[in-house]
C-alpha cells in the first residue's frame, strides 16, 4: 500500500510540473513495475500492452462519437439549436441564458464532449447575451455549466470509457444517464430563474418573437431530432450496436451539415483533425493508466484496499460518499478522463464488494457509473481548474475568471443537490434500464 501511495504522489508531482498526464501516469508505473518484478518482466509486458488495449472493438465508438460531434460543431447545428430555444423562451427574464442551457443539452445529445459543447454553443450564445445586456458573470457561468451537459446527456465519452473499463453494457449506461441528465438541465434552469429574479439587472428580458419566427426557428432544428432518433432509436430498437450507432450518427451528421452547405474542405479537415487529436489524447491516457494500474495490481494494492474497506465498521453508503468526495478533490488537479481511467480499476472492486440498497451487481455498477459521471462533471466547472471555465474565458477575455467562478457557485449548489438525490435514490438512475 505504501508503494501505491508513493506512485500516486509521484504522479501528482509530475502533473504539477506540467508533464503530460499520460507520461505522468506511465513513468511512475514503469518504475514501480521494475521495483516489483524487474526490467525484463516490464519489457515483456510492454510488448503486448498497446495491442491488448487497442484491439478492443468497443474503443472504436469513441472516435466515432467524437467525429459526430465535430461534424455537428462545424455544421452550424448549435446555432440553430440556440436560436430555436431563444425564440421560445428568450423573452423571459433570464430566458436567453435558459435557452443557452437548452441548446447545450440538445447539442450534447449528438456530441458527447463537454468542452466541445461549451465552446460551440458559447460562440453563438455569448455575443447575443452580451448584446442584450446580460452580465459577464451570468453569461460565462451559464455557458460553462451548460457545457457539462455534453457529457451528462448521452452519448457521453466518459460513460463509454467507464463501460469499457468495467465491462458494462454501453446502451444500458446511456439509458441510465438520460433522467439524471434531464434533472441536471432542469436544475440549471431553476438556478437561472432564481438568479434572474434576485439580480434582474444581470438578465434583462428581450422582446418576444412572433409565432411565425418561432415556427421557422423550430423547423430548422428537425435534423438534430432526426439524428438523435436515428442513433438511439436504432440502438434501443436492436437495429445496431452502440458502435454501429455512432458510425451511423457520424455519417448522418456529415450528410446534414453537407446538405446545409455549412461544410467546406477546410471545415471537414478541421473536424477530422480535432477528432484525431482528441482520440490520440484519450488513447495515450489509456496507455499511461494501464501502466500505472498494472503496477498497482502487481502490488496488490486494490485487493488490500477492498479488504481494508470491508473491515471498516461504517455504513456502505458512507464509503461511496467518501469516494465521491475524493473525486471532487481529485477533479481540482486532473481532467475527467484521466480520473476515470486511473481510479475505476482500483475503486470499482471496492464498490462492488459493498451491500448497497440490495442492488444486484449490474444495477450497482450502472448506478455507481452515473454517480461517478455526475461528480466528474463538477470538476469541469469547480475552482481552481474548471476546464470549461477556462474554455469560456478564452472566448470572453474581458470577463475576469473570478467573476465567472462567482457565477458558477449557484450551479455547483444545484450539482450537489442532484448528486445527493441520486446517491440516496438509485431508482432515478435505474428507471429506464428496466426497459433495456
């Protein structure tokens, strides 16, 4: 156990020195492996480690969903989503911020990336909110928090990675995330409504649009609904697997963007390049985490941790709560994918060994996956290193980051209440899985 703690400390030190995360995990892992088994054993393992990881067919769903999201970003679909939502509720006080949240939720249904959702919707919504007099605090905080819906509402790259690591059904996890994702969006809308009532000068109402304008804006978003129904209707209707659904979704999104004349050669190149860069980053994190996790497994630290937890005379729910709190703290220094890939192989067996509400193994794994997803989302907007906040700040440099974080606090309160609700009421996460 002492070796495991030393490796973890070395990883955090390297990360603090701005060493790439994959290397920060792989280097301590390799050194620890040599100490435990020798260099010859390490080199023998390295021969097949990359192939063993990347030959997993399920991993192909990651670049396909990323490509679908990049085609949607380059194809201008986020613009139509925001305009349609704004046409419906933009005349309410705070309505334009609410429209941005709804646009993030809808765009997240065909994207799967939080950062991409935040950046893409912000490019459309931020200028409009500033033009109508919204405060920089509310505008940037709303877009940073709304962007997290990109991973909360399926498809979610984080959930795909969790499913692969825990050998769970991707479609079942997607189904489990729908209701919590909708609760998250509703919670953000309530936060905006309360904020706008308390600070009306931060969120002025705009003139209502005519019924004709609303109809035209709503009609423009039918391709997004069609793509969503095609992908998830096909998956849950048994027509194709999640990987096949991701491929169908990528082709459909490409066709829609092409038909709208939003894609040219440069935009297509940007979509493929962004997909390749993000996929490479994720896969390198996989390799780094595999190296570190192999060393941890060799040291028997996960088994010792599970035995230690089992021997504690504390309620099982307290153990899960402690793990979630650990994720919140870890989110201050690590990105969400690195957290999942590194910690799930260690913590998942601990959770599976607990008696939680009498849940079966599959239901427990799905419920814990949704809880993990919700807590990981907090790390994207919580200080001091909320990645979404930095992304939005790069688009609104005139708004001090401290102002954005002040605006984020009510959204974090909504997140905390939602996590507590899902922690104590597993049926919320598991409701839709009964129909799979």
